[in-house]
């Protein structure tokens, strides 16, 4: 196996960039090049973390092939793989006790709906919630989602095993894989309140929400007192 070539320094790559914009100052360009070097280092760190994730040892075998309800009736959890090697499952905060679903979850899933067909070329993708399927599908239609596949965890067995042992209405992001003839848990987003840095809402890295990635590129950033809403129109 060939030895990987050493990477040039991020600073060296940044200085090769050559981009200039009208009327920018020398101070701006120096600061921007320094930031670009940090962005290159961040890109490299993201790839190192992704490689470390891919090299995880085998996760636990699923305790059972969970019973869910989809748009066309009962389904087994294994069917969500749709013939793919891996499966991504998002647990949606829309339990039967909620009058309306979580706005943050809804914002995330609205972005994913546009990417769902692309994602499902590579892996299975499902959205699971505890509300009855009729309620989930009614909101899917009202929201205008076209591609996401929603499933009801009627018994709560999946939710208690992989989201909340207390069956709390919480979000979760889990990845499963087929390995050695078994369905195994591969990885879960585990960054929450206990791992949040001071002054920040809980967030993962990279952030799953395109909304925050866009806002983080602006002078205002994501802020600390604004969150998405289910609707911006007066009823």
C-alpha cells in the first residue's frame, strides 16, 4: 500500500487562492486569507472525523425487527432499508401529545425532503414518529413534502430502544447497517444538552440543518433568540 503524500499546509493553500473582490482593503484580505486557512483545516478535520466514524467496530444487533406503520399499512423495520446496505432514520418530535410538530424538526425535514430522492439512491431513509400514521400523513400533505417516507411507531418499541428509554418525545438521528446477515446499529448523533458548550444550544457537528449552515456564513450568524416556525403566514 502506498504511503499517502503529506498535505501542504493550509496557509500555503490559502495563499494560492488568488481571489480578490472590488474595493477590498489589505486588512480584509489578510484576515480573509487567515480565515481561509482555518476553513481548510476544518474541512480536513471533518474528513478525519468521517473516516473515524466509518471505521467504528460493529454496533449492536437490533433486538427485533420492529413493527411500524407506513403510508400503505404495516411494515417491518427491515423493509425501510429498501434493498440498500445502510439506513438513516430520523425520529421526529410529533408525538400524540403534541398539538403540532416541533418547528425545528420540521425545518430540518423540509430541507431533507428536497434531497430525499438523491439520498435514497445510496441509502434507505425513513422518518419515524409516535403519532398515528394518519396524523403524520395529514401534516406531510399540508407541509407539501413529496419525497420523505413517514412511519408511525405505534408500539413505541423502536423509540424506547433507540431514542428514549422513557418514550419521551425527543429527536434522534440513527444509522443502521446490514452486517454479517444481521441488522446492526452503526451510529447515532449523541451530542445533546450534556455535551453543549456554554452559551450554545445543543448542536451536532457537522450540523444536520442546512438552515444553520447558511446563517453561520452571515455577519449576524444564527443568533441566540430566533428559531424557525411552522408558518410565517397569518391564518
